[in-house]
C-alpha cells in the first residue's frame, strides 16, 4: 500500500503574513513605524495589499529590509513575495482594463481619398474666385477712400505755404489742385502747396484704377505779408532811372515747368513768394506767373525744363544734382546760384 504525505501549503499573502506576525507579537503599526522610520500608511498599504499606492519599488524594498531586520525575518523572502504579488496585480489590472474599457475610442468614418482632396481643392478655388470677384466688383462700384489729415478746414496758416497730408486708396492716383502727387505703398501722401494772402481753397482728388473719383475741398486762410506790399521807411521820390527800370520789369512773366524722365522735387517762387513746393511727375506741367522774377530750385537740374512766355529755355542746369534759386525774368535766365 502506497502512502501519500500531505504537505500544507502556506497561502498567506505578504500583507497577511506581516499582519499575523505583528498580531502575534502584539505590536501596533504606530510602534513599528516609530522603530523602523517607515510611515504607518505605507505599512498599512502593504498589509492590505494595495501595492499601487506605494512609492517606487526601490523605496518599498528599503521598507521591507528595515521591517525584516526589526522583526527578525528573511528580507529576501519578503522582497521576493512582494515582487511576485505586485506583478500579479499588474497583470490582473491589464486584463480588467482590456475587458472593461472606460470610454470607447471613437474613430472618424471620414477617410481622405484622392477624390476628397480634389473636391476640397475645387471648393477652395471656387470660393476664392467668388471672393476675388466680390472684392473687384465692390472696388468698381465704390468710390476710392480719401481722408485729408491736415490742414484742418478753416485753419489759419501763418505763411505762404501749407503741407497737405492725407490717406487715399492704395494704388490710386492723387491730385492736389489738379497736380499729381506721389503716393506711398500704404496710400499716404504729403505735399507742400503755395498759398496766397487771405482765403485759399485746396482741392484733393483721388482716382482709382477703375476711374472712380473722390474729391474733397477745404478752405484755409493764409496770413503773411506779401513782399510786393512791403515799403521802406522813407517816402523818397524815385528818379527817372528807377522809373525806367521798373517800367522794363513790369512785363508779366509766364513760366511753364516740367520734368523728364523722372519725378523731381521742385520749389518755385514768384516775386519772392513761394508758390509751389513738391514732387513734380513727368506727365505734369506747372504754370506760374510773376511780375518780375521767377526763381526755381530743382532736385535734378538736368531733368527740369522751363519755358518763359512760350519760349523754350531748355534745362534749368546741366548739373544732375540739386540746383538752387535759378532766376528767370521776361527775357530768360538771369542768374544761376548753385
């Protein structure tokens, strides 16, 4: 007859084992914590088998070593059992997470295919075409923008010129008193305009590329003393030579000034009064009148042309740079002070 030996298998978990030994020795968690310097909550997590609440394994192994030393146990057996049970918990958790997923992941049924890409491209192209058409039609039917920043309407200017500043439609043509002016890429413009004594009307006109126009006019007052009105302190009777000289210079001067081929800055005085200061464009001709003398300052003397009383005077100067105060009377060029 064969006899079988029955061997009792110890099925206690690590936590159960530690709690059983603690109870046998009548020790509380607080007493063990005080002696081993292990926080009581960590000892409680181990006894309850809540390994996922414990810190990193390196710290837990240290706890078990200290516990084994204090209780007189085999530290290697405690650590080995801890690692085995924690591994089992991890595996069980993975199985549970797989069988009972929390929030199901939703995948879009939309699939990007060549047809979708082509359709999207056509839709964007059509939308862009409609948007471009809308902008062009709106620009065609609407008047261009114009805003005169300075001077203000009704303002009194102390002097014989005013700097006109404003903002116009981008890419539009701007005219001040029917003379074209330079416009920046942002639509900003600024130009000096000669004034006469008293009331002056400054008219700014903007013309878009669709030939739509916007016009604004402002009235300003100029306050200055005309050089021709100035008199000396003595009321002397002029001699015959002086009278003859004035009679000779009484002939009216009519001047036409134009530039070619580049825009050029000009300053023009008629009888010592500033009547123009700004950039003259090649397609523009400026007309001036004076009683005695017209003085011209040009940024490019060799691109500035003058006619006096219909007679072509040619270039202001052969100098490609700035020429100053080139004077003309009824007979032609008088002086050239550069």
